C-alpha cells in the first residue's frame, strides 16, 4: 500500500483551496473585463452614435426649414439669396456628418448601419440635385425678368426740340413672372419625399434603436453580475467543502492509524504475534510500524526458541 504523508495531504488540500480562490479572482477579472467591453464600450459607441444621429436630425430639419423660407421669400432677392446660402451651409454639414459616419472610425456604427448611412447619402444627394435645379431655374427666371424690365425702360424715344412728338405705343410682349411657392413645392416634391422617407425617418428609427440598445445594457450588466455572484458563491461553497473534508479526513487518518497500532500493540502484549502491523498509508507512522513489526518478529522468534527448548 502506497503511503502518503499528513503534510503532503494538508499541503494538497490547502493548494486546492488556494486554487478555488484563484478561480474566483479569475472569474471576477473576466467578468469585469467582459462588462467593460460589453457594457462600457457599447454604451460609449451608442452614445457617440446617438450624438451624431441627433446632429444629423437637426441639420436635416434646418435644411427643410431653409427650403420653405426660400420658397416663401422667392420674390425678395435679398432674403431669397440669404436662405439659399443657409441651405447650402446646412447641406454641407449634412455631407460632413454622413462622411464621418461612413468611415466608421469611432466604431459607433455596424456595417449594416453604414449601409443605411450610404443610402441616406444617396437620398441627400438626390434632394440636393433637385434643389440645385430650382436654384438655377429661379436665377434664370429672375435674370430674364430683370432684362425685360431694363428693355422696357429704354424703349421710349427721346423727343427732339421743334418737332412734334408722336405718341408711341409700346409693343406688348409676354413678361415672365416669378415662380410661385406652390410651383417650387411641386418641383422639389420627389427630392424632399425621398429625403424625408430615407434620411429623416431613417435617422429617427436608428436613433431609437441605439437608445433602446443602451438602455438594454443595464439588463445585460445585471445578468452578468448575477452570473459572477453565482460563480463566486459556487467556488466559495466548494472551497468550504474541501476545508471541511480536510478537517475531518486528516484527524481521522491520524486517529485511525494510531488506534490500529494501539490495538495491534495490545494484541502483541497478549501474545498474538501473527498479525503484521500496517501504518494505514501514513508516511509519518511507517517507522513506528516497522519498529513494531521488528519487535513482533523478535518476540515471535524468542517464543519459538523457548518452545523448542521445552
């Protein structure tokens, strides 16, 4: 029977308990790292995404407002030019925001999100092209009206002194009128409908989804921490069980071996020299067992010699 020492059993038991504590530490570290990457990082990404989406929504509403103001003041060149510039500035901000979102450099948008952003860019470009046609048409119409006014103003002949002035009747011709807002609304309808359906509504939908995902991270974090707590409690329970097993098994190993040797020694004192003594697999009792066995064999030999003399 292979024997082991009490010391080695104790060390192995303590090492096992230490192992459970290391498992606890590793579990906590893993959970913390996972929570950081899952909760903290995703919260950061969703926050960045909602911030950019919010800015894009504001710029989209601004550009639609400037479009309406441009149509309202179509007959006032100063205000019309001012709102055209405001529209162009807002469109530049939309283009810049979309370009940044397409790169995905901050990791705030998934590849699927970027596909939607590209679609928004197409809708925005289509809307801008339609609006550019209106700007050009309005500019050409205004230039034509101004040319007709100047032509009409210079059509009257100058009266010469001493001559009878003839009554000159101006030649009637069709003078173009400024575009009406309702006409411009019809011209931009296809562009603004696509812009509203794809970009404005798309931004609102994605922003809602990102906000919902951020709120859902609280439940994810709670679930993860519950798992960590469960894991820690399990390792603690196993560690306590191992400690209890050691507290019962080690003393029992010693007492069992001592009781066995004591019984064997008692039997030897009563003349029972046939049964060999065993250390119970405990190294610390090997030498004592060997000594008792030698004593037993010696007494057995002595008894046999005495019996032969008789």
